[in-house]
C-alpha cells in the first residue's frame, strides 16, 4: 500500500472517532488552494521539523492541504458511514 494511501486511511479512521479532527478536514476542504498553501506555510513555520510529534503534524498538514485530498477524505468518510 502506498504511504499516502495508508496515511489517508489513518486520517479517515481518526475523523470517525474525533469530531475536532473531522472539523479540521471539513474546514480545509472549504478553503481555496491559495489559503491551503498559506496554512501549509504557517504550519511549516510553527512546527519543529526535528520534534517527532511536530514532524508528524507537519506531514499531516502537507498531505491534507494538497489539492483534492481533504475532499477525498470526506468522500471516504461518507462511504464508510454508508457501510455501517
């Protein structure tokens, strides 16, 4: 399984159990691409690339701010909800 696919699956699972996490993804999905890249830039300034937790958070923000990724996560959540 591709690394991004694994990460997307983990994010979907997290969103299904954590409403705040889900809210972040919804907010990002509503942003224009310029705002997404601005968020990415701010995250890279605030988060310490040497700290393991910050590095994971930065990786998360880089992934979910890519064009179409937040929307794909929401689509997968919707599909998962239909299964249950």
